[in-house]
């Protein structure tokens, strides 16, 4: 009668022991998942596989928004109703998104910086100046855009006070593509320090569209304190226009943060003269 497989295995182990080899033991650890299933490899339930995939994704992808569109819409309606119910002002109030952060150390953690273009222009009266070559000076005159020529820039002579004064005078700058590399040599680091280094524009680009693009773009930049404020609209916009800007701004900000929503302490929206309304 032939021996069973267990008897054969036992005989092999005894022979190995006589020859001084260690006794074979079955591994008690869980089998590893092969890249491609082979015969005898256990297959985990589909639910567990999907859970593992979702956990892995959450480590690299931002969490979904913790704000409901309906709650944000309600806060915006409240904000605009209060602003439009006040006495008429001589200027259009800006709506600002105010952010408080937590679990972030500006000294040790990387200071994030990022820009995003909003669907609706938040500051239509944003003052812009173009540092222009001869061709762009002509284009600027046609649309009544303020400009400075190379000769005008040379007159500043890299004077820190004069460059600082220039940076304060305008909200943003454009520069002719041919001049962009000359800006540091002509003005020094003043505009960069103010966070207003010019956006390049080529002669083939429509200057009016470029201005709209600059006015639509906001910048998030962490400095030394755990709070930020960015313009996301104005009180003459519709609820939906403000809502679109606010939701895009918040989701973009969260994507910049090290731990996404875990770094968000508070979110408010506020008009220039009004009280802040809490979103989160």
C-alpha cells in the first residue's frame, strides 16, 4: 500500500533531522498577495480591497469639502442682505474670505503659496499698471491703462523707497514679455518682496483679456501668522457668483494645506464694512 502525503512528509522531516537540518515548519504568517493571483492564493473580499484602495487615496488626495453648498449659500445671502440694507456708500464693498489655520508651524512647515483663477472677477476696480515697451505703450493708451516705460523705470534708480511707493500705488502689475527679465535689474527685489512681481504679457495676447485674467486671479500665501485673507467678490455680485468664487477658493486652499481640512481652524466671509459671517 502506498504511503499518504502526510506520512511521506513526516519521513522527510525525520531524515532531515538526522542530517542536522532544522525541522520544516509551516509559516503562521498571513500569505502575501501576489501581483497576479495564482492557484492557492487567498483572495480578500472585494469590500476589504476597496477599503484599502480608499485609505491609500486619502493619503494623497484632499478630503472632500466639509462645507455644504446650501449652508454656504445661506451665509452669503445673509452677508449680502446686510450689506445692501445698509446706507449707501461711496464705494463698492469687497467680500473677503478670512481663513484661520491650526496644527501648522510657519517656522518649520513649508510655507505654501498658490494662485487660482476665479470664475467671476472679485475686484473689477483693481488698479493695474503695465511696465511696457513701445508697442505695449500704444496698446495701453488705447484702453486707458496706466503704464511706465523703461525710461520711467530707470529714473527710479533702484531706490528702495521709490520702488516701495510704486508697489503700494497699484494692486498688480503687467510687463511686456521683452522687459520681464530686466525688471530685477531695473527695480531690484522691491516688487517681488511686495508679492507684486509683474505678470508677463506678449504682443499676441489681448491686453483687455489679460487684465481680466489678472483681476480674476487670487493668491494664497502663508507668511508668519496662521491667518489669511483674500478677496473673493463684491457686494454687487449675485449670490451664485459669490458662491462659485467662495467654494473654488476654499477647495483650492485646502488642497495646498499639509493635512487638508485638519489644518483648517475657521472660515469666515466679511464685507469691507460689515461683520464677519462664519462658514466653518
